[in-house]
C-alpha cells in the first residue's frame, strides 16, 4: 500500500473520529441537566396555624422562590430551593415573613401525556423535606418560630427557546408543628405555625442545553 493511500486513510480516520467526538460533545451539551428557576406569586395559608381569634387574608403577596434543579435522567432529578412569603393579618394587625429551604426530588411525567418529542410543554412533580423560619414584623419578635416542613407541588413549563422557559407552579407546604395556646390570645399576635399553598409564575433557564429541543 502506497504512502499516499495510507495518508488518505489516516486523514479519513481522524476526520471520522473528530466528527464522532464533536457529535458526542453536542449531545452532552444538549441534555437538560442543570436549571436555575425564579418565580413570583402569592399564597394562601391555613388559619389553624394562628392564635385563637386571628387569621390571614385569603390571598397574600408576595411569594418568591429561587432554586437550582439537576436531572439525573430524563425523568428523575433533584432540586434545592429557597422560598420567601409575606403573610398579612386579615385586619392588617400583623405582617409575617415566612422563609423556607427545601431539598426535593423531581419527577418528569410529561411522557404520560404522549406528547410529541417536539412539544414545548413539560410537566413535573416535586416534593421533599425542609425547614421553615417565621418572623413577625412590627415589634412582635417574641413569637418567632422555626419548624420542619414538607413541600409537594406540580409544575407546568412552556419552552420559549432551547434554554429558556416559563412555568406555573402550585405547591402545598405542610408544617410539622403542634398547636400553640396563648393566654391571653393577644400574646400570640403574629405567630404562625401552620401550612400554606403557593401559586407562582416564573422563568426557567437551562445552563446545559435542552432535552426537548425542537
């Protein structure tokens, strides 16, 4: 075999290998592995979490969440997020800052709807344990509280591009607490050890590409 033919075969092999590794690299980048999520909205809380005679407004603003999500497979992942909510008394007699942090499992159930692979919709469920800090405002700090919680929610995402999407999330956050009895009841002004629903709309940004690219 002439040196010219050997050289051509060598060049062809190198080109094929470069193409293969380039394709592999692109495939890895296209995987929707790591996402950052930011959302804002409102909340509804259980009045059973307040001292007797007190309650919150039916709908409170704002609720804000910020988190990072990592998908181990196309269907299963995990995320860590921080949430902040403001709760107001039904007669504006108090305001409360409610802060939580949660580690959660994520399950993508989009395939259950038999959508086309190019569909822009994605559906996920998420849930996991966390910790809550409750801080009333306006000089009511003597009823600060902290307790464990568990969050369970569902999310619908619509992809705007390969890496950016908007989503709507509904979550229930259960507080693992025992009812507090205050005597007189006014001593519990600003205390909250209950559960809440949050309703948020947000932006999801993929840092590693997109599983469901069109």
